[in-house]
C-alpha cells in the first residue's frame, strides 16, 4: 500500500489561499502561492510566513537528558544556557550524518530537538537506540505547528501580538510566552533564510488564530504566505545545508564545512574518526559557487576544473532571485575548495565557468 500522505493542521487554509500543494517528506505541503521569485524577494525585503509544521520535535527530559544529547550530537550542548538554541548534527557510525537539527534548552533538565520532517521516524529510532542512560523521550511532532515569520519586518509584525520583549531576544535564543492569545508559544530568533525573523512553536489548537493574527498585524508591511520553493532559494543564497542534498549519510560534518558544530571537547558517536579527519584533512569539501556565464546548476551536475577534468558534483543549485545569477553548493576535491578558485559546471555538455565563493553567497 502507498504511504498515507500526512496533512499539517492548516492544510485546508493553504489550499483555500491557492497554494500549489505537493507531497514533501511525507506531508502535503505548500510549495508556492504566487511565484518562487516574488515570494523570495518579499522575504528579503519585507516579511513572509512559512508554515513548516512538518518539522519534527522531540522532548528529552530528566536528569540524564544532557548525557543522551551529548552522546548523539556533534555540538557541545553543555554550553547551552536556558533559553538558548544550538545548531548541531547527529553523526552516524560510518562518518556520515543521520540528520542536522536544532537543540533548544528549555530548563535545567529538559531540551527540545527539532529535526527534519523526512527523518522524524529514523531520528527517533536512532536516538532511542542510544538512550542507554534512561533519559525520558517524548515525540511531540504531531502536536506542534511551526511558523517561520521571516524578513526585516518580522519584528514590527509580531511585537504588537505578544507581551514578550522579542526585540531583546538574541540570535539563536528564545522565550516562551503568550502570542495572539495563545499560551506557551516558543518564540525563537532562528530561521533558515538569513533574512532575520522568528520561528514560532504553537500548539495545533492555536495554529489558526495565531496565523490569522500574524497576517492581520503584518498587512501594513505587505505580509504574504511563502512556500517551500522560496525557502530553498533563500537558504541556498546563505549556503545553508539541506539534508538529503548537501549533507547525507555518507558526507561527514568535516567535509560539509560543519567543523564549527563538531566539538571534540566531549565524546560522541564516531568522534574519534571525525577527529582524525579534522587533524589529517579530507579529500573533498563542500563549497559555494557562482556562475560567470548564463546557466542553471542542478543537483548531480558534474563540477570540472578549468581544464575540463572532473573534480566533484553539484549538490544544490538554482538561479539566485536576489543576484540574478546561477549559484550552488557542491563537493569538490580539496585542492579546488579555496574561495576565488576558478571551476566550471558541466551543463548539457557545456562547461560553464564558475568561481568558488566564501559563504554566504549573498553578500549583505
């Protein structure tokens, strides 16, 4: 039997707004409402709202919660203060990545892990299989709606809706409070766009009224709902990794440029092999690039050097709506990973000149 496609809480609302809905990570999701380019630029310039309620949320609680998190994640969660979030990954035992995730420290002994929708079941089983210390685990993915309110006008849109002083929340920190009459909303200064803004974790029963209040408050700033299409080009301009494309079960965090979230001040799954990689170097590295000539780089297109010899492969690529040129991420032989290096992308048997760039690709 084909797998049943799940529906997020506001599925019918998105359909009524004219969203093009597509199956994504096992969910029926809005990919666009108008056009990807218009939605992308709106988030960069004003404010847009993504319904990303397909993401997974796990609570890890109890006196051994931190021990479990330290064992399964690459970053050092001991450094988190209450009200702080951290980007991290779950390394596997063979040098690759089970998933990338956010770790939220809720209080002294409870944490929330936010994982990718396509990996919810896999991540849950992985963490559970390593829970030898008896930490309490609860999967709350089906109870929570998640709205990403992103863009320079996100702050003035949300400020009138809450008694929480959200202007004072530093990047990668969060506060809980009442928003649009909904209690215990986690208001997090995070996002996947590089445009600034907040992510709101809301109980499903409050999702409709919170969504409506956000759109009423943001009307004067030209607020619009935004689909997954624009989310992808926004994150690509920033050089943020997408699981399944730029990071996988066979790419290591060191190769992916995620050494900064891989802390060898503690023991975690496969830390010895990853430490050796960090010390001895790796054969390939994930880089960002821009095209010098017209063309659209796509995943799996070959990357070649200027002599036309194969040196790697594109993992994500598109036309940048902000810059109007082809951009992408891909793995190349380490010798070609330095910013400024001339490379080429093989597009329909033509080698289109490109340059390796320092991330983010979109310069502020």
